[in-house]
C-alpha cells in the first residue's frame, strides 16, 4: 500500500519526541520539554491584530501563488538591505519555510543527484532529498571546529554527481555560525563546480554576542545559483502560522513556483497580512526575544558546566545546545532514559545524523524556570 519512496524515509526525530512528550503529559507525567525548536513567546500583538483585521476585512480568498504583493515587496526590501541579496519582489515566494526547502529540492534534484549537507543537520533535509530520488552526502562537522561546515571538507565530497550544497547557518542542531571565510570558500566551490546552493537562514536573526550572519547569495556571482530560505516562525514566534519565504533567481523561481502551484497553491492569505506587519512595523519585539534567548543560552551553559557528564562549547546562534555526554549509550536510548527517569524530553543527537552520536539536542526556547528545573533533573539522572 505504501510507496517505496516513503519507506526510505524515517519519521521526524524532533516531531516524534515532541509527540511522545505530549503523550506522557496527557498521562499525567510532569514532563519538561526541550524538544522542538519552538519559541515559547506569544506572537507579538500587532502581528496578531493585523491578521485579525485581514480576516474581518474578508481576506479569506485565493492569492496568486507567490504571495501577497506587499509582503513580497517587504521581503525583497529586507533581503536587499539586511542580507545584501540583489533581488526584487519578483524573486520572492511566500511559503512555509519547510515547504520552501522541500519545493526547492523537488525543483532541482534529479534521481541520482547528490546533495552535500552538514552532519549533524536538521532532520528534514535528508528525507526531502531522498523523496526527490537524490542522495544526501553528509559532511561531518566537529565540535573542535565549532560544528562549522568547512569548505575544505565540502570540497572532498564533490563528485560529478553533485548538484547542490545545502548550507544552514545559524545551524540547527548546533547553533554554529558560518564565518565570512566559510561562506566565501563554499561560494567558490559552487561556482567552480556549477552547483546550486540552498541556504537555510531561518535562524538569521537569532545570533548572540555581536556575531554576524552572512548570506551566501550576497557573494559575487552567487545570486544566480542560490535559493535563500527564511521565515517568521523563529524570529517572530509564529511557528503555528506556517509562514516563511524563499528568494530565488528567475529560472529557479519559475521551476519552484510550479511545485507550489501543484501543491499548496500559496501560503494562507490572512496569515500573510500578519507577516507583513511583522516585517514592516517595529522590530523591538525581535530584539526583546533575542535578548531573552541570549540570557537563556547563558543560563543553560552555566548549568551544563555544573553537570560533570555533559560537555559543550557555547553556541553562537539559534536556540539549541548540543552537548556530548559521557559513556557509550545510544543517543536515542539516552533520550528515552531521560524521558523515563528525569521526565525531561530532549532529542537524541543521532536524529540529526551519525555525527550526533553521544550528543543530545536541547532546545532552550522555553522559560528560565523550565531550564533550571529540567537541567537539575538531567543532572540527577546522569549522576
Ligand atoms: N525545526 C524545528 C526543530 O528542529 C521544528 C520542528 C520541525 O519543523 O522539524 O525542532
């Protein structure tokens, strides 16, 4: 009954642990959840109000596939000003961020094509590539080099079958940030080998300590071969809105638009009015949330240092820590052990690739009290 292609794909490790945590809570367990990367803040009021107003004004019908013209304009303006991407609104497609990634892979990867991506990496890249018939080629990243995907390591993986390099900075699950040199080096490889780059920048605004985020599409000669994706979920605490975007050069845009036309048609109309308010009104809400994430990161790092069995360098962005634990227990087993013994839900590092062995992903997009209590429970369970 089930298609062969879907049998090649695993369940999402992050969504699975989230569901399991929910199930345990429903059974009456007092689970503290550090599973999915979901800000615990409410969506800022002015964004909610804009979407409500759109609903009241009857914005409940179809739009053109690429999205609301004013929103596409606002995204283009921001991509140019903040990211240095030489685009205009005709390059912008509004779509849920995860769908933007999926659509790009569907529009570019042929059966047998190889897609180079970091390991560890977010759980959905590899399955999207597999569903397109492609082969994900992991580049092992290391704690010693801040989990960055180094150009020299990428170069080693390029073969005649390579079609795409997938970049994710700031990264999920490690919180690492690609340096300007990393970006330049990867851009040179893409140009030398005529490759497409898919750059997932959904955590672009969640960077700490003055570190800088760079968009590879801004590098000379890169716009024509790069699809940049980003979105509202993490920056504006809008996970449930399913709203994001991609910026692509014309030929890629046209191909991706076909996937969108034949799948979701477009992102939800009234949600796009909320997104427009998010981008065009005051960014103070973003600053306040990033400040809070930065304080939470400092708190969780302090608490990790107090746990002798956990080791972790300070991440520079996103809202995850990816500590190594001592011993040789499988990371999924370790996550289950913590769920049962400590009533804390985390994601096993191997959900993100083989390089996640003996690591756990802890999402600290939750309140400080939860972080304190949850880490205390982990400390006791590991002791
Ligand atoms: N990207 C988030 C995470 O890694 C949300 C879950 C998902 O969409 O996979 O937890």
